[in-house]
C-alpha cells in the first residue's frame, strides 16, 4: 500500500527540457514515443513544447549527433520493409482462412 504524504515530483533542468523538445520535433518522431523513452508523461512534454514555443524556457538544447545512414543500410532497410509488408499480408490471408474454415455455418453445404 502506498504511503500517505506529499507527492515527490521530478525536477528537470532547462537544458534537458530543451533537448527532449528538440528530439520531439524531429521528422518522423512521435511525442508519445519520446515521452515514453524519457519516462515522462506525454502531457508534460506537450507543455514543455508550448513553453519553448513561447520562450518561457531559457537556454540552448544540447547538440544531437545523429549518424547519417549509408546507402547500403538504406537499401537493406527498404528490402526489410518490403519483406515485412509481404509477411503481414500473408498473415492476414492466413487469419482469414482460419476464420473461414472454422465457421460452423460454412461446414455443411447443400450442393
């Protein structure tokens, strides 16, 4: 059972807030995923984004070093994505076949 008493809240530095906000603005990144990764509530991240936009959080975000993907890696990623799409399609077809064959109304035919 939880203890009664004052809630403990985490304090984050302005630099941390700015860095997380910067990551959340990157292309293809979801706010919910960033919040989950940094163990903060998505509502809090949205609030920080608003505060940064209004200029209420001073400072600068840390420079993020993101490696550039190589051409070979991009080709391999496209190939894997195609394979995943094919396997997903196959799985959906198998699910439909199982549902079709296990439907009791379809077992008896009048032909």
